[in-house]
C-alpha cells in the first residue's frame, strides 16, 4: 500500500488553489478595512463635480492599502499549511504606507485638477482639443501611478527615484503598460455598467492581475536597480 509523505500535504493543485482563494479573500478584507473610513465617505458623497476635492481626500487611504495588498499578494505562499496573509499584509502596510502616500497624494491632487477642469471645460474657454489632451494626460497619469504603486510596494526607493522609474517603465515595457491599461478599461467599464462598488469588491484580483502584468518591470528593477 502506498504512503503519502507528510511534507507533501498542502502542496497539491487543490491546496494551491485553496491557498490562493484564502489569500485573496483575506487581502481583500484587510484592504477594505484599512481603507474603510475613506471609502465610506466616498459612497456618501453626491455625484457632483464640486465634490471632487472631497472625493480625493476620501481616496487618500486607498494608496497605502493597495500598496500593502500588492506586497501581500507578491509574497503569498502556495502551501496551505504555511499561509500568513494577514501578517504579510500588515508588514507591507508598515513598510509601504508612508512611501506610497508620498506618491499617491500628489497623484490624486493632479487627477483632481484634471477631472475638475474637464467637468467645467466650457467655462475655461480653451479649444476643444485641450479636453482630449487632458483626458490622455489623465490616463497616462493613472498608468504611471499603477507602475509607481507596484514599485513602492515591493522596493525601498526614494519617492523621486520611484517616480522616475515608473515614468521610465511606461515606455520601456509597453506590454506591462498595456496590461495596466486593459485593467483600467475593464474596471471603468464594469463600474459604468454594473456598480460603483465593483473596484472595491474585486480589488484583490485586480491587483494580482496588475502584479502579473508588471512582472517585466519587477524583474528589471530587481536585476538592474537593486544591489
């Protein structure tokens, strides 16, 4: 009669799938919990352009929470017997909250200016092509922010160096940038067609997809820009 080695427990495909689901659910819950004050305020705001600055303030906690989630998902284990997603998330929060906020806050401010200008565009007196230019700038800023968030979550660079690397990787790894763009489009479409809560409900799977899309820039950063 065949025997099963004790060290093989928790290493099969079903166990790995269960480990992934457990990690996603735990990270999702912790991300929503740490960002809850801001998200609660965001859902209470009326959909009025005048509330854009308040919406940006409500979104401030989301940056550190997303960075901690990326850290936890990147360092997740595949063995069901060795899972510590909550501990890894809290470590990611402790290490990355400050650095993430240094980039996240200016990004939110810049996006708020763009959104406010677009919602009040007729009053600006600018030619119509400026609206298109502002929209493209906003999308580019979001893609830069996605790369910057990944780099902040996984590496201990100064904020200015992270900002430069994120801008460099926008064109250095177009597949990673296109991957982030596809996630952005998917999230925007799902939000418009289904519910505004969709990005919050699917935050962990979306961030895991962002990590997978960003593998080339993660690899190059580790090999070329770290000792």
